[in-house]
């Protein structure tokens, strides 16, 4: 419980710092903001559909996530895979394979 709270708090701090740093000339703000969001989603699975919707809606956000993905590890990589918009077409939100429609 304490780890989830600490991870969520750190994710919020990284997100806020990333948003503030995004307006600076250094290109570190956006990746930090995305990392913060994925830390929050790692600690709180209920937040994952929000990230999936963001990735589907904003192509630039999905592109940024795909740039970060090879460097991510552990829970962050798991969240990146689970929130992939293309993956949602293959599976339902609970992780079970989606039922296939008959051609009849």
C-alpha cells in the first residue's frame, strides 16, 4: 500500500515537472511527463484506460510512448504494452481474447 502511494506520488511529481519543463528549451519535459503517467498507471490499474484513450486520440503522444518503450523496463514497459491502442482491438480490457465474429 505504501509503495503504491509512493509510486503514485512520484509519478505525479514527474508528470508536473515534465509539463513545466516541456516549455523550456531542453527536450526532457515530454518524456518525463509520459514516464510520470506510466508510473501512475503502474500503481493504479484503473488509470490504464485513460492512457489508452490518450494514445488513441493523440498520435504525437503515442509516438512519444513508442520512442520511450525500448528504454523502459519493469512495470512501465508492462503498462506501455497493455495500453497499446492496437492491442485493444485484439483483447478486451480484462486481458481475455476478444470473441471472434462468424462470417455467416
